[in-house]
C-alpha cells in the first residue's frame, strides 16, 4: 500500500492529485506541523529532513514532491501523465518541470520561508520584494510560453500540468499577481475531479483526527 505523509495544503496535495488522477489506492497520514509532528522521532526516521511530502511504496521511501510525482506516473501511469520517453514531447515536459520547480516555485518558497517557515531570527523581510520580482518575472515567462491547448502538451493532463497548477494556486494563496492566461489555466485545472477528490480525502483524514 502507498502511504502519503503530509498536510492537505502543502506540496503533498500535488502528490495526492497525481495519485487520484492515476486511480491508485493510497492512504494519507496527516503530519500536523503546527504541533511539531514533522520533528518527531517517528517522522524523522522516515524523512531525516523533517519535511513533507513523503511517500512510502512498500520498502521505497521518497521525498521531494516533483520526484514523487514523476515516479508515480512512470510506475503506475500506463501512458497517463507522461509523454513517451525520449520523445520531443517528453523533452518539453521535463523542461516545464524544471522551470516550474526552479524558477516559478522557488521565489514563492522564499516568501514562505521568510513569512513563517524559518525560525524567527532567520527571517529577513527585506528579501520579500526581490522574491516578488522573481516570481513576477517567472510568471510572465510562463504566460508567454503557455500554449493555447487545454494542457501544456495538448489534450492530456501531465505531471507538469499538476505541478504548474498547484504552484499557481500557491502563488494565489500568497497574494501574488497571476497573469490572465495563467489564471484561467489555474482555474481550469483546479476544477479537475482528481484535485477535488484528493483534497477531500486528505481533509477527511484531518477531520477524523479532530
């Protein structure tokens, strides 16, 4: 059985979204970071970094959300969520994944770290304008690169789509300006049943824990 460890509105959601899109059975283990559960001995034994998400699949333990999503699509996708290996579309897909993680998401995480994630003595509010500038620059590039098709590679949703849509939702949560084409894309992807069911499953586990 696959188990996903995390919180509903963290990067764990993108992994849950991929799992639901693939129709794979999985369990969700809520890591209550507000109570320091990510620093517990039990969790650190799973992921010494003390970060979520983490996924276990039999004996395999994986962290890093993009890597988890790619692994799941490769192992369980049967042609879903990834283009054929070695194709031009695959190259473009991997280019999008790299851009999303290194250029678009990174300034958002800088904002998050200096708002709440780092110890207070390590937070530097003066870095915020630079991070906003970096995000705006990356978002403008993504807006220009976004194709006219429903998804990044045509008519089928991919791992890159889930990563991009989730990152844009995160940007919206952080009150960052999202260009119009990207905003419409974000709204279209967020309405997918797989995202809705992923969030519902995670929220139900959290609610059950009280």
